[in-house]
C-alpha cells in the first residue's frame, strides 16, 4: 500500500478560555452573568484537527505545553490521521493560551493571547524537518509564527504549495517581506488592509486584486456577514453566507473550519465553487459548537454535494 503524503500544518496550538455574556451589557467595569468554557484551540491546531476529521492525513508542527491545559490540547489531537512527531514539546512548560470575551450573540468583543511556544518554531528548529516539510502535499501555516520562520518557509526550495492564515491585523504584516513568494492566503478585510497598507474602505474586489498583483495566486477574503470573496489566478467570485443557524454558540474556529474545508475539498479535486461551498458549510457547522472544531464535521463528507 502506498504511503499517503500528508498535508503539513505549522503554527499555533493553545488552550482557549472563552467567556460569553448571557445578556446585553449595560456598563463596562462590572461583573456580568455568562458562560465560561475551556477547549483546545489555536489556528494551526484547529485547521489540523478539521483536516484530520475530514479524512486528510496531517503532519502538525506546533508547540505543545506540559501542564494541566496541555492534557486537553493533546487529547483533541489523538486522531488516526494526525501525526505529532515533529512538535516542539519541552517538559514542565505552560501551554500557549487564548483568552476571549464574546457578546450574547457570539461575536468577539476582545481577546488576549499568550503564544510563547509557537515562537520556538524557529528556522533552526524546523530545519531538521525540512525534508518532511518539502515532501508534503501542501503546507498550511499561520502568522503566529515568527517573522524569520515565515520567510524561511516562503523561500524553501522545491516546496509544495504554501498557504497562510493571516490570524490578526498585527501578525499578518509578517508576510510583507515575502508576499510575492507565497501561494495562498486567507484573511479578513481589516487584515488585508493592514498587509497592503491601504484604506479599510477599499472594496473586496480591490483588496483581492491588489493581493494578486503582489503575487498571491489564491485569496480567501472573509467579509463577515457579507460572505467570502475568492480570488484565484486573477479571477474573482463572491460567495454569500449560507443560512446561519438560529443560535450561534460561538464564532471561534469558524474561519479555521472555512479554510480547512476549502483546502480539503480542493485538494480532493473539487472545483473552486464546490470547494468554497464545502468550506462555508464547515464554517456554518462550526458556529453551532462551543468548541473550536465541531466533532461531527466528517458528516459533511457523507452528504451529496458534488464536492468529491
């Protein structure tokens, strides 16, 4: 039996500590009733878990702590198609963490991240896995990675397609020195404007076209309630959101599910339209779950969608 070539995912893994208000908040600076939960998170970890649950073989390279929180993170990654052998995992080290606050509708109010372990994914650490990385079917990385690591990945000789998740308006700017050397990018409107150093009033068409002119062949531009703008090889398509669920448990992880669903479907031969439809349905399913990854996402593969 031939060895399955995995998708390599590189970036952050952390514990998500989330709080959600039960009702509208009248004033700041006060204690409010709500729900507090913890779950495994991190952009790269979320993408890797989604891909593995969807049926793609995955090599995840991330930083794993050694504390109480790490038990949950490691347990979430115990999947048959997910390999953790290249992870940075020092003993007696706190897990990376992400603390977030959501309003009663599930929309993000504010967040704080502590990502010390992912900063250890330096070029010198990754060089020992260079053959594994360049031999992957696809590389997906997030902008939690240090700037020199992002540049190292972009400049790797004979590597496969390299796709980045922008993560935030601050961290996406780490792509500036190598924007013309990456193949794909998923970001939102604010992140794209920060990367391009242009007005946030720029239209989706302008943002995607500008990114293509800078060398990015595939762009998934998330537009919130307005859907997604897909740019590929200079052509653009707009995809409105599917009918959202009546109750949104959390928006955490929806963008990661979108990207994982799109790339999994496209990797398996789907058209742009079918892959984006699959990604949108993965994101929609994610909204119904308080965890960053919906444990039942594999059910989407069993539906008759024409995606495979």
